[in-house]
C-alpha cells in the first residue's frame, strides 16, 4: 500500500508523463529547422484546419504571436462565433522544446496543460505561409499572412500533409468573409 507521499509522487509522475506526451509531436514528422521566431511573429490567418473542440464553428480565426525578451512567444488565438456574434479569444505562452531554431514548441493556454506546436512546412523567405501540427495527427492547421492563399501553394501544403499521413479529407476551410454581426466588425 502506498503512503500519502508515495501517492502524491505517483500522481505527479503520471501527470508529468501525460503532459510530456501531450507536448510531443506526431511520429514521422520533422519540425522546420532554421526557424526565426521574430519573423514568425505577428498575425496569421487560419486557412484550413482539422476541426477540434476549442475552435468548432469559429470563423475569421487568427493567431497572433509576439516575441518575448526571453525568446518565448505570447500567443493570442481569436475567432468569431457567428451564431452569437461574439469573438472568442485564448491567450497563451509558447516555449521552445529544444533549440530556438527548431520550430517545435509547447503552448500553454491553461496551466499546467500544454500542447505541442510544430511547424512542418514554412515559407522561409517571407514567412507568408505555414503548415502546423499539434501533438498528434488530430491537429493540423494551414496558416497564411492573408485571409487567402495562392491555390498552388495550398495544394502543395495539402500534398505535404497527405505525405505525412494527416487526414487531409477532414480539413475544413475557414471563412474570413465580412461577418453579418455589426458588433463583431
């Protein structure tokens, strides 16, 4: 029978194992090397995503990253719920899982829980588009600096996601049209 301290240590180890696994990356993917967090900073528009519980039904979704003095990133995710005409926001903090030149981070929106954030493809010249995964193949985003993306670039990113065995057929396009919500403009 475990002592009270033993149970506390066991729970801590299990929780730590869960958090490490959640911050991991899908098998067989390689995050971008030569990553520049300062160039990645700023606003990104979500072009496509695998639907998830925290973004379900949201349109006009953006993610804004700001470089902190310690090299980590502030994160602001924002999307419009057109049924209620209200913006939903989530503020987070992202830290590199290793070298700052490898695009593999852990993002925390609700302490102590963090999730993996891995840039798998990136326009390294202009930082105009990115293919991003979460900790598993259930999370995938195509991001761009503008609400639309050149169809040829989009097809290349979809092909890369297919090659990496993501469920590309399940991706949803994100509407960035003008909302029919006067208060939301």
